[in-house]
């Protein structure tokens, strides 16, 4: 059940300054917040799909098959009969589809804007430590910046595989709610923009056997719901 920490992939651990300072004023001078803004921007906006074919365009005329004067109507050619002396050729095996890719450093689907952040909690607790708040400060400034203000996000709590699954599920839910509450109270993120869910040990970032202490699995994952 160890879930003592929920490392931002990248620079999130490097800075925790500016807690309580309005995000729009700070994010532009905060490399960690700027990186989070880029990671959490929607990936699919601005992509133009090819225009559909014009269904009203007249079809190209097809010339009829030439028929000899007085001759019979043209008949489709018959397929040659199989040669019993030649063994049938087996069809080439079809390769299985590739496994679904995921966004780097997360368990989110490929193409979805998401980040994983390691947030330190006391063992078995959902209370945010000062170190945890410092780690989450760039996220708060990023989410309340004008760049991300129009979007909604899911805050996911994840654990490692130590302890029983039911306890890990409950703990992940409480910690996701604690992170959401911090972002709302300290950075002014509108509550309606944040959805908190707990996923326990069901989506390990690093696959491990049961009961394995893996800090990278004790994390918070943030996903852009409008991507």
C-alpha cells in the first residue's frame, strides 16, 4: 500500500517557488510551468483533415466494350480452372496490429496531452507535505495560465503494487482529491475544470510483480480531457 510519492518527467522537481503567486504573472518566467503548458496543450487542434471528394462531380464516362457487328454481347472472361498438379498457394499470414502506444512517461493513450508527476505523501496518508506542494506549484501555475485556462483536466492517482488492491484504490482516490483541492485553493483553478479519480495499482507506469516497491508507479497523472 506504499504510495509515499505520487519525478515529474522533466523539470518539475527542480522548482517550487511562487506558491500563492497568480499563475499568469509567473508562468511565463517559470521553465517548469512552461514545459507543463507545452505537454498539456491539446495535440489534435489545428489539424486539417483532407477534404472529402465532391459527390456532385460528374463521373467520368466509361466507354462500352467493343462488339463485333452482328456478334454476341461481350461476356466476362472466365477464371482459369485450377491445375490439380500444382499445390494451392497458402495465403501470406496477416501481421497482428501493433500494441497501442502511449504518451511518453504516462499510461495515457498516444496523442493525448498528459504528464505524470511524482508527489510525496506521508506513508498511508493523503495529506500534502510542503515538499509535495512545492512539486505541484508549477502545475498550478500552468493550469491557471491563459494557455490552459480554456481546458478541463483529469487528475489521476496511481499507486505501486505494494499492499492489497482495495487499499491502494482507496488511497489513490484520496490523494487525487487532495491534489485537486490544492490546485483549486492555492492556484484558483476552477473546480469544474478538474476531475479527480483514483486508479490504484491498475495502470502501472513500470510493470512489476505484485508487492514490488517502485517509486515511479506512485504518481499523479494529469490528462487534458478536451484533447
